C-alpha cells in the first residue's frame, strides 16, 4: 500500500486537506485501498484553519518517516514556516520520497530549499510574491501543475484535484485515476501544462457551451475527426470554435482531442487484451507505430511497457467498479 502523509501547515485551508484525503482514499486496486493516508502537523491536536474552523489532527511529523509521498497544504505556508517542518520536508526529499504541494504549499517547499533550481508553480495570485522571494526557483505561474523529478507543485486549490489524479494515474494507471474522478464527480485530470486561469470558465449564455460537441467527440474517438468536423458539429466556424474552446477549456480543440485519445488508449491497455493495432484504432491514434510514437513522446514509455506496469485483470477491474 502506498503511504501518503499530508502536512498541514496552520492556518491551512480545509479544502487543501480534503482534496488529497478524499481522492487518494477513494483509489482502489482489486477492490482494496491503494493508499494509506495520514494528515499530520507540527503540534498534533486542535489546529486552526484559514476557513474559520478548527480541525483535530492526530498525527505528528513522524508520519513523514514512513511515507512514500508527502503533500504540503497551502494557505498558512506563505509566511515563515516552523523550522521543524522545513527540516522534516528536507529529510523527506533527501530520502527520495515524492514531495508535492497544493496551492501556496509551494512556499513551504521553497523555504526548505527543495525548489532551488527547479521549475515550479503556485496559485497565480501569489506569483509575483513568490518570484520576488524565491528567485532561485523557475516559476511557471500559468500552468496547473509542474512535475520535476520527484517534486510536484500545483496551482490554486482546485488544481490540487488535477495533481492528485495525475499522481494516482502515475502510481496505478489511468483506469484507476478515472474511476476516482467518476466517484468524486470531477473531470478526469487535466494536463499539467494547461492554463490555470481560464477567462470564461462558465458559458456566458444559454446554449453557448461546447459541452455537447465534446461529448460527441468522446463517443467518436475512433473516427478521424478534424477541426472542421468539430466545428461543423458545434455549428460554428473553425476560427470561432478555436477561440471559444480556449475560453472554455484553456486549450485548443485538437490538443484536447489528442489528450482524450491518449486517455482512451491508456484505459484500453490497462483493462483489455486488445492488440496494439486495435488499441490504436479504437482510440483514434492510427496504427501501432503511431501509438508507440505518441506514448514515447508524451509518457516516455512504450505501450507494451505501460501495459505491463498498469494492466488490471478485467474481472478484478469490474469488481472494483
């Protein structure tokens, strides 16, 4: 079982703690829990939050010693963090544990010196403050999350959802991560490089959303869909589709389409015994050679290696659902 320690730096955001607790806690492999999750803090007991409530945290920072992944919460960690917490984070990172932050939790990692020389992100509202305080960090303020080796930082609180789903997919595969997303009633993880600030997250007028077109495209991934096909389905010009799609989703239509095809291919590799040409055809990625190229470029592994790492027996997968 993969062990996760969530470090609460008071006054922390209850949302930042709830996100990893909920999502990691929902993950199942073969019907069994995939993660053991503990919330810990410098002084266990009743701990204040930035939301005006108090939370009882029973575990101390000793939880980091046995953890495989350490997640630092945001809010309180923008100011001077207790040196005991910083030292615990340094030891965790030095021990090759995976270390992640949600929202302004990146400030704690930066204060510990863990982010020096690395690329990182944080909530865009705090980007100027972060850049001025930590010039040794390559700040990327306009993305959802940044992964640099075993250090991963995410943007504003909701981007923590994408971060956790990304980690679950890395640990146990896309099928497990997508099942967690379905149980939590959230969208599957967005790519880390996607913009964290979308100008129009909600359609401005009734009927203007492109949701129906996206649903149609997902049902027809095996077909050779083009930008003109998507625009025709949405009853708009290609130029209008591209502009509106970026406003609603933060990426271009074809970038989004390729991501959906990759997700479909990953699930098919994990949950079926289909040949590579069949996986490629059903996900709309062409043939086996094209499938291998996409996997090498985007995941750094071959489809065969991915299947060997994340293959779930079909009956076990169905039981876990």
